[in-house]
C-alpha cells in the first residue's frame, strides 16, 4: 500500500466515524512509515465548524492520528493527537 492509499483509508475512517457530524477543512498534517514498513501513521487535521475560531485554551482545529496496516490497508487504531 502506498502513502496515498493509506491517507485515503484514514480519511474514509474519519468521515465514517463522524458520519452525520460535519467536519471541515480536512488536511493531511503528518505522515510516518514505520521502520519495519508494516504500518503508516497518518495524522489528519480538521475543523469542527466551517468558521473555526482561534481560542488559545481550546483550539478549534482537531487532530486524529490513524495507524494503517501497510499490507491490508485496514485502520488498526485512531487516537487524538495533541499539539502543543
């Protein structure tokens, strides 16, 4: 599985988990291929509203990191990625 396929798998999972909720401005923030090349770590950032406001205590932008199996394309894990 190449990096574009891994990103697509992560994005599809993000959109399916937030089905019914609106997410905006989804972007690839980080990509990492494990040393053993068995997994991809894909971090996607998104805004929960179309006009996300900047708030120093609770930033509007959210980040989710997905671990994608490089052989099967299956998303094995998702976690909230803290920035800062």
